[in-house]
C-alpha cells in the first residue's frame, strides 16, 4: 500500500507540473498532503511536514542569502569583465556560445555547490542568450548536466555519502572514476555541439559589437547600482567566500549571511540603497525559498509515512537472484531512477547498503559498488527533491517541467556514457563471481 502510494504520489506530482496543471510550489504542498490523508496519516501529518521543513531550513537560509549575495555582486558589476571576455570570444556564434556554456559550467561547478554554479553561470550567460535569441532551456540544460558530472567529486555530496554508508575511503571511490567522468564531459560537449549547430542553423552567426564596444556591456539591470571602483574588493571577498566554503570553516548558511552583510556594507553603505537592493531581488528570493520549504513538506511526508522505505524495498525485491552477479551494473542503472524519486540520503544510506550486501556474495567489493552508485547523479539533479534546481529554473526564467522534459534524455545519455566508460576501464565489474 505504501509503495503504491509513494509511486502514485511522485507520478501524480510529475504529471501535474510537467503538464502545467499546477505550479511546482502548489503541487509540492498539496499533493503529498492528499496522499498522506488517503494513506490514513491524518494524525501525524503536522509533525511530518514540520520535520521536513526543519531539515530543509538551513538550505532555504543558505539559498536566500546566496541569491542576495550574488545579486549584489552582479549589480555591482563583478561579472561584467567575464561577460565581456566571453562576448569577445564567441562573437555571436551560437555554436561557440553553447560550447562556452558547457566549459564555463564545468569549471565553476568544481566547487561542488550547485547554487553557486547556477548563479554565476546564469549571470554570465543569460544576457548573451537573450541577445542572440538562443533558447534559455539549452543554457539551463548544459549547466545542470555539467553540475551532475561534477557532483561526483568527494566534496559534491554523493561520494561522501557512499563512502560513509559503506565505510570506504572517498578518494578510493573518486580517483578511479575520473577517466569515466571525463568521458561524461566529452558527451556533454557533444550535446552542446549538437544544440549549437542547430541554433546556428536557425539564427545564423550574429554580428555583435566587438573590441572597444564591449566595454559598455553590463550584466546588471540596475546601472545606478554599479560599483566599478570596488571591483577588486568584491573579487577578493568572493574568492575568500569560495575558499572558506571549500575549506568548510563555517556552515554554508552562516558563510553566506556573513558575506552578504559585508558585501552590502562595502558596496551600499547608505540605508536607503540597501533597502532598494533587497527590494530589487525580493521576488527571486521569495520564489526560490518558497519552493524549498514546499519541498520540505513533500520530503517530510514521503519519509515520515515510510513511503521511501517501502519504495526502496519493493524495487529491491523485483531483482531476481539470477541477476546477482550483475549487481554493480544494476546499481549504476537504478541509481538514476532511485536518486530521482528519493533523496541522496535515502538512496545512499537506505538502499545502497542492501545492494552492497547482496553484491558481496558475488565477490563485488563495497568500493566498486560505491563507484557504481554515483553514476546516476546527472539524472538526480533533475529531481523535484533537489532544492538548487528550482534556483536554476528561477534564474533562467523557464518552467520546471519544460526544463525536465528538455534535459532528462541527455542526462540519461551522459549517465550511460559514464557507466560504459567505467565498465570498459574496469572501475567496477560487469559481473561478479560466486
């Protein structure tokens, strides 16, 4: 019953947002409540929802202040030189723009934080896409696919979870996966090339201003907020923020709160200017943070009712014993739907140990299972349970359902390319032995 309710809830939610019957915000709140009531959980529904919201509260705070911080940096003109450099390189060629988007996203997503990657990449690339007339869906798709590949780094999250769940060294998981990740990067550039060629055929190569004329190009929509004289101070503040973020000196929400406060005082010491800057970006902040807390209700009910556990057990029970030797490949394949339908925590701490226990009977080691389990990350990022994805679609001004429809097929293709490369390189075995 719980398994049926869990899958029905996720499928109903996906259908309603992809067919644009409901907005993601409303669907995230109402659909789980309806299914919890059908399942007879009326008494416990309140605590479940509050627990889910509580778990996502730090993420909501982090995104709120991260959006405000990078909005200030964009307004002040920090990213203008980078955008001008990109403009000079791509010269209005859609093929170069799409390839440049993939390259920029791969570099920026090395920090392992999706929210930061999305804000920097969209700030740099969206004005260019708008100017040329390219679809922002292509931009958002390429950025999130790059993020999915780079999410396999030890500081990205899944590798650390797999390592702690199976008690293996994160570097032992990650280092052998690097060549397979590079194959994923090649596949990503293939997707970028395909769409770049298509957009070039549709739009042609536009003659954008070159050379000295680029000096006037800005990312900010608010000319009065630009602070070109503070460029280096803002750059140093941002580098310091990234450094402390990677070093893990303080929790992310706290880091962004401090950085935002410093950025505001440095750039806009006047109280009226501070109010104007917050008001200018309040809509974006509210849209994203609202979705995060709504997602808390969804995950709280999914977990609190036991639907997640029931879904994972039923999925495991359909794997016949004859498939046991192929457990590493099965894990790589099921990591796509599993991490899409449930959180990374639920998959890595709930499902992966069970799969690894079964694989052990066929001589497949825990570290090989851990490597196989991170293959599905490009698909995982498209899940409605990933908070930062709402930020990306909000910044790119596209619909969540459109983004999923456009990107999902390419995410699956990249996952399969990584899996095939890993198998050919012996990173995890095709089949084990008794």
